[in-house]
C-alpha cells in the first residue's frame, strides 16, 4: 500500500496543476464563446416565442426594418428610417446579433400579416375648424382605403376565425387629443398594406391639405406629422 501512496504523493502537485489547467481552459472557452452562446440562446428564444418571421417589420434596440434572413446567430433586416416615424427603406442591410433578443424587447410591427395598424397625426392650431378637419381627414382616409378594403375585411375575418377578438377594425378612425397646450391633434388610425404604407400615408396627407386648406391659404402655422 505504501507504493501507490508514494506515487500519489509524488504526482499530486502535477495532477493539481493539470486540473487547474483544465479549469482555466474551460473558463477561457466559455469567455471566448460567450457571445456565440448568447446568440444561439437568442435564436432558441426567437423560435420558441414565434416573435417574427421573414418579411415581418420589427424594431429592436432602436433598429427598425424588414426581416430579410435569419440563422442561429444573427438576423438581417432591410433598415427602415431614418426617423422613427419614417417608413422608407434606407437601402442599408443591418445584421443584428440574436443575443439582443434576450436583453431587449422585440416589436413586431406586422403581427397582422400583410397589414399594419398605422397612425397619421395632424396638428391644428386651437382657432382652426377642427370639426371640419376631422371630417375631412376621415373622408380622405375612407377614399384611400377603398382600393384595398375588401382585402382588409377578408384578412380580419380569417383572424376572427382563428382568435376571438374585436380589437381590430377595418374602419378608419379619427381620435381627438387636447394634450398639447396650444394645439389640437387629430390621430387617424387605420389598417394599411405594410408595403404600401408610405405611399398611402403621403396620399392621405396630400389630399387632406388640398381639401382642408384652399389653394393659396396660409395654414396659420399648423402642421402635420405622422408616426406608427
């Protein structure tokens, strides 16, 4: 028994050094691959949560765009911007590490499939005819949605067949806000085809300005703005 004990006592320092080396190597591997592990975990989270798919419009950590591709470690989007309220493609492709999905909320702007709930804001001064402006904005929106109204109704019916909900309506709606001290804000809310969003928005604003403000009339310092 003395011989094995003697060998152990001789090799003990070397064994301890070897074990410490293995631990140090394992720690180094974990540190070196930490981001890859987080990206892989983010991919698993995205898949399990069914957060988005190819073609969806998403926003995460200030990055907005249409999803072009996705893999285990990254997601590529066609950037939309530059402002938060903008809906024009910038022409840039942004590669997002999937690790961001673990630390930042994901906004899917196209959860309704090919359609998106969009808001157009029109700001008026307090002395303007807000009732007429509200009616004008609603009428312009109704005219604009006629070209795709049937598609919206069909899509909403498919949603209602799958999920019992009354939260989504095909009808445009104009809300009134008095939160700003010296202004009245009209908010038009409507479902629009996501790939025609910018075109439809500009069409509505152009028609509204032409109809509400007669040609050559000064808008009296009021303005229009939009956000989604």
